[in-house]
C-alpha cells in the first residue's frame, strides 16, 4: 500500500464532488445483476465499500464507512473522509430530488438515522467480498484508482 496522504491537502471539495460523480457514473454503467439492479436503491454499502477501498489503496488516510441506523427512509451508509461526507447514493431517497451524490458536512437528514457506527475499511476484504457477488468489482476499483491518481 502506498504511503499515507493527507486527504485534506490532496482533494478539495470540487475534486471530491467530481470523484462522487465519477463513482456514481461507474455504478450507473455497471449496475447489472442481483446486487445493483435497482441502483442507486439499496447500493449504499457497495458504493461506500468500493470507494473507500480505492481511496485507501491510493494512500488516503482517515477513510471510514459510516452506517446509520433507521429513520422513516430506511437505513443508510456513506464514506466519511476526515469529516467530509461522500454519499454516492444520497439521491435514492425521495426527499433528495437533485439526482446527484452528496459531498459536504453532515446534514440533519443524515443525523436523523439512529445510531452511528464507523467502520474501518479493509480494502482486500471488501474487494474479495464484493467480487464474489458483483462481477464488475475489479473494473470499478481499477477505474476509481486511476481517477484518484489523475487528481494529483
């Protein structure tokens, strides 16, 4: 694994927004089969796991997957990168009409889910897990890693 990078220095909000849009495009393109057939609905975990894995493999630190419990919309997960939320499937919920991922500080809507659990992502474990369930895992990881390398 490459040396750790200070994420705040490496990416500004605009770059994070571009990363979120690119991740969303990849999942829209490759959403086939049981796991992502209804993308973005029900895909917050896989998008968070694979984006988090790519960030870590490219040397970014302080990457966590955040699980929130339940609210009226269901349950949800996203990436927390040094206090900035990267929520690829934010728009799967009815109250978010922009049809875009969310990048920014935690919102009251995010906080409305009960019980916050932060998980440290293990890239190898996540990739192996999703590869056995989602045939496009390798392609998505490689394209995300390439995108991240080009941000430098």
